C-alpha cells in the first residue's frame, strides 16, 4: 500500500478517486494493468521521476471555444493542465483560457468509465449487455455488415449519424470513416445540425448574415441579448465572453431578455427582462408596432434596403396586405400587435415593452443579439427572421456598434486544411434530426413539405445501419429518449449500429458493436480556434500519452475497414502515415497565411496566432453600395417577405413574413392544464453537451439540478435541495430542485446533457432532460425543438 501511495502521489489521481477506480477494475491483476496505464509503469514500484515536458494538446469538444491547453507530462503521465502560456490578455490578442471543462480533461482521460476494449452486444438491444471481443472480430463484423447492407438495400441504407464529441481538423473524428464509406459507394448524409438547424435554414430568407463580431460591442452604447449566456457556453477561446466583459468595462449597457437570469447577465450587470420561452417573436412584433406608431423607425433605410416591409416594397405577385406593417397593424389577421397583446403572451408588462422599443430606436448604436437557444423551439425559424427586421428599423443595421440581429460572425478567419472526404456518391440528404423517420419509413420520404429530403426526390430505402462516431445523439441528446429506445429495440428496423467512443455513454447501450477510441491526449491532431473577436489561432495537439487500454485512433480504424472492403490503396492515396495527412492539412494554412511556419516549427512551438484584426461589421458593404454588394437573399436585399417561403404554401407554419406562431406545448397550449410548467433545457457549466458527464470534481462543483421559482416551488411544497420528479406523458426523471428567483414563475430548467440512467421501472435517475422532450421536427428546417415542452413537478 505504501508503494501504491507513492505511485499515486506521482499521478493526477487522488487516493479517494483511486479507491473508486480500483474497485471498478475489480482484481489485483487488473489493478496492476490500470497502474501501468495511469502511472506509466509496468509494475507498481517506485522509480525516479523523469523529465517534465510541457506540450500543447487539445480541448476538442463542441462548446465553440477550442481553447489552448498545455499538458505537463512526466514519465508518460499528465500531471496537470495549464492554460495558454502567452503573456497577459490584450484587446487584440486575448488568451484562449480554458474553462472548468477544459481544465478537467485529464479526469475524463483517466476516467474509469473509459471504453477500454472492443465489445459486442450479447443481450437484446437496449439491455446494455456486452462481451469483450478482439479488434479482429470487431472489424471483421463491421466490414461484413457493411457489405451485406450494401448488397441487400444499397448504400443509401447506411447513415453517418450527427455527432460533435470529436472536433478536429486532423485525422480523427468522423472524417476518416466518412472517407471509407464514400469510397465504398457512399452513405446517406444529413443537412443542418442540432445546434442551429433553424438558424441555418431561415437566415438565407432574411439577410444571410451573422451579426457583428464580438469585439465590436465596445462600439455599442446598448446591447440587448435575447437568450444569450455566452460567458458560460462560449467561455474562453473564441473571445466572445472576453469582449462582452471588455464592453461592460468601457460602458456598454446590457439588457438580457431570457426566462433565466443567467450567469452572463449577472457578470455583465445586465437588466433582466424575464420572458416566457417561445414568445420572443411576439415581443419583437410589439416593439416594431411601437416604432411604427410613434414614427421612430428609419423610413429611408426600410424603403431602400428592405423587401416587403410595407406595401410599396412587396415583391411582384405578393398578395395585398401581406407586408410586415400590414401584419403589425392587423390588416392581415385582424389582430393589432400592440404591447398589450404581447404582454399577455410574453409575460412582460406592456409599459416595459413600450419603453424598451423606444430605447432600441433612440439609443445609437444598439446591438441586438440572439443566441442559438432561441431557435431550438417549435417554430424556431421565426425569431431568426424577426429580430433582423428590428435591427433594420432602428437604424442599427450595417454600422459599428449595431448589427444584423443574429449571432456573432467571425472577426478573424484562419485557413486550415481538413481531412479529405471525397464526394459522396449518394446524393440523398435528410434533416440532421429526422433519422428516426428514415428508420421507420425511409422509403416513403420525399422532398415534399413533410420530410424536405434534399438531393433526391425520394429515398429508396429505410435506414438499416448507423455509424455513430463520438456522439451521444442516438439516445441521450435526441428527443424522447424512451420512444427512441423502444424503436431501436426492434432489430428488424435498424439492423446494425456501430458506436466508436471514449466513454460508455447511454448511446452505447443501444449499439451492436462498440469500438474504444483514443482521447485527444492520445493522438497527434490539428485544432483550429474560432475567432469571434480580434484574434484566432491554430494549435498542434500532441499525443501526450500513449493510447490507453485497447483504444485505437479513428484513422487506424478507417484504414482497417478500408482494407477489409478492398479499398485501402484508394483510401491512403499515397498517405502511409498520420504525419503525411497532417502535413497536407498544414500545407493549406501555409498557402493562405504567408507567415505560417514550417510543419516542424509548428509542431515544435504548438501554437500559431493571428492578432489585431477583427472588427467584422455585418452588412457594411451592402449598406454602402447595395448594387455592388447584394446580400445572398432572393432579392439581394433584406428579405422581410419571402416568395420562396410563400411557395411552400404552408402559411400557418411557414409564413412568408416572420410571425409569432403559438407553439404546441407552449405558453398558450391547453395541455398546460395537465402539465402547467414550460420546461427548457439550457447548457450546463460542467458539460459540453453530454461530454464531461460523470467527472466527479465537476459534478461536485456544479450539481445537476432543476431550476424552479420560489412561487412554483411553494405551491408544490418543494424546498431548495429537495429531490423531485419531473414528468409528462413521455417519461419521468428524478432530480434535485434548485429553488431560485433567477427563473421566472411558470418555467423550469433541466440542464441538458446529463446521462440517462433508467431504473427497472423506466424512471430516469440520471435526470436527462430528453427523457421528457418531444420528437416533433420544426416546419422549415426539420430541426430539433428541444426547448419546447410542458411538464409537471412533484416533491418525492
């Protein structure tokens, strides 16, 4: 035990966590093997410590930060994680400081929940029963199934599922597997993503523009944030949180319109306007109504740059009274969009709506910013189209300190290559969210309004094989977990599911073959930052430890399957080593950035940075010369009325104008008599979606809780810290209640990403919000509306 203690003192593990870890290993022999993996020693004996190295490594998950990490490595073991080693922050070059998630990477890498070796399912699908197999058997099985499914159903029956647990420009992630499948005849891919499906679909129908880069907020006198919690969700590397705080320091005033008084609102000392979720478009319409009634809007701008704002600017063929002003005044539907009308819907007093409209119209410049969370709702396409209209009306479009009424655009771009995937021979694309429909009725899905398949008029087959690579969207991150699991239990529908993962996630439980992947600490890769401010960078992410257990890199797996399919030469295309691919990826950066170093210099230094640029002003060139710089919309102008959307002939759900549409399971749904609480599922500080779930030090610091207001808690006899059950017709979860005035009455928040853990009765003890969310694609994007839910809460 003294020897073990000495070894532990030289590792990242504490004695307490080691006891839990050693119990999980289960035997003395396994314990010795575990020590070899963790401490880098063949046997648990004491030896002299070796040289300490500081090496760049990646924070490669889907938060958006891409922060710079340095690993302090000794004797093949990561001792600790350090941040960006550059000097103190400057406005032109803020350091890419990691958040608590990035700093906790080694707890995830050395977690007992690692998927350690290949396994195959031995029980019924969904039971979670697996047995260990060799890599040879796993790869042979996968190659055999790919051949069988191709021969039986065609390549269209194979689907690469959306996943974001691995985000590299380098040789790992889904790109190598996609290359193999593309070279073997192709696979059905997807369009959109879970983060911003409605944003992607709707933006071309209004401005096609992201808003000004985050550093431009220093030019704003007022910033109105709708559903923005950037200081939590985008904490470090992309510069958004940094520039928000800099703007506050220099005097920008912030207003936060949100059901929750978020951490971002708190640190910015923002005024909080609590709103019912899903009602933002009603608020926007009422503010636009005030601006029109009080003659506070920029008439010249709207006449010159906007299509469909008034009757005079309607496109040819548009019906009478189909302009935005006609909508506001009730000429179309008989309902004036007054502040009093909006107050009943939004829960915001009419006088505050009036005063807010006046502030936005009169304070110059004013930035209007909405996050992606606002559009993950039943009719999420509408706010994306509505807020830019207010930005234009208020005279803030195309100017410094103003913006386009959307989410931030990149301030500084950095070109870098990526792992090459050849053109997919299968042209069919389904919505990223609608893969369950393809399992149930794929051969019936068409390009029509119900399914909006792209690339082909009609699918030829149902989905029969899923490759899930570094993702948890099979169950945990997809809507209606219980309904999805029930569908997948029928093996005659989707016949084969492969999951390649670092951890034993809930999605592993419904898979047929499990492949242990290397973490970001165990292979060389390239990581590129996202410069939403005045800087950007790219990082060489070193393999700072050897692959643990039987984990293999994604590139190796892709090559092994390619060999079994007879296409290895085509796959490699002269690239026989990982370094061959990485050199080619870096060559793109060397071509685009004149001062980019040689591959050897880049690998040695680890980081390349671009400084002092930024200052992206959305629509500036368009406003200066609309003829020479048209927008990428139907008319080249701000497209308030869209003939393309009108052509879908679904005015109740896909209107030609941005309109407030009452949601199913929304504020006015009669179902509230049974399930009275509007349930949302925002991002958690301690997780990047479901990644980092179960890291004990994070769970202790940031507990998984449900937010509920004192008003709603008192009515149910709930006190802070009580365990409660949250339920609706789709399921039941158990979770701890956090009673707080920082969420408006009538609304609850179950932080998304916690792992689904059902008991024998199907009650989710893990508190996964998607146990309760509804599978109901949005009308235009066919995206995920996972903030639109009704539920009830009871004290346990």
